[in-house]
C-alpha cells in the first residue's frame, strides 16, 4: 500500500483547482469570442452632419443673421496690449499682467448685427500659447480685464493676433 504525504495530496488538489479554473475561463472566452452569433446588433453609425456644397457658396451665404451687414472677419479687428505689471525672476523669466483692448477697424456697422460675436485672439511672445477671446453685441464689449502670461526674458516683446471671429 502506498501512502501519500499531506504535501503531495495538497499539491494535487491545488493543481486540480487551477486546471478547472483555467478550463472554465477558456470555455467562457470561447463562448464569447467564437460564438458567431449575429443576434447582437452592431452599434448604429453616427449620423453625418457634414454638408456638401456644390457651388461657390459658403454656409453663411444662405443664413440670415438678422441684419443687413455681413459678418466681420479677422481683418476687421485689431487689439492693443497694455502691460499692467511685470515681475522678473532672473533666468526664470517674468510674469506679466496685461490687458487686451479690442479695436474694430472694419467698415460695417456692428450695432446693426442682431447677434453677439466672439473674437478669438492669441498673445504672441508668451512662453506657452495664450489664447482667449472677447465678445461683443452691438456697442458692448466683454473682455477679461487682466490676463497673466509668462515670458522667457524681460526684453521679450508681446503682441496680439486675432485668429477667429464667430
């Protein structure tokens, strides 16, 4: 008669348990992946919102914005940058607080528009891109009174570029 030590018996139980667990996991994966069941509906494709224009019109040519004036474009705006304060830290650069003062240089009458406009601008010369916007409705302009940017050296020039009007 052969006697089995308790350590050999517990090894067989452990091996058997691991084998059954692996077999169960493999069976579940096989059912999920290899079932070939087409009864699960595929996700419906997203509806397309793209509009194809076949002539020389743009989307805004046919939309009535409520006024007789055409919408302004980026060239219709400019901005001045005023430095309110500057604190420098040697080779670490400077923190600069600025204010952006929008200027309308276009020919149209903005008060004739029945919608608000948002004008996006970028402050050029800052260590990291600094993009913000101002909004206007008629003769009212809403702009951030102060903005802080970092510049690499104390003699870095800052400027403003109008990038979008919508």
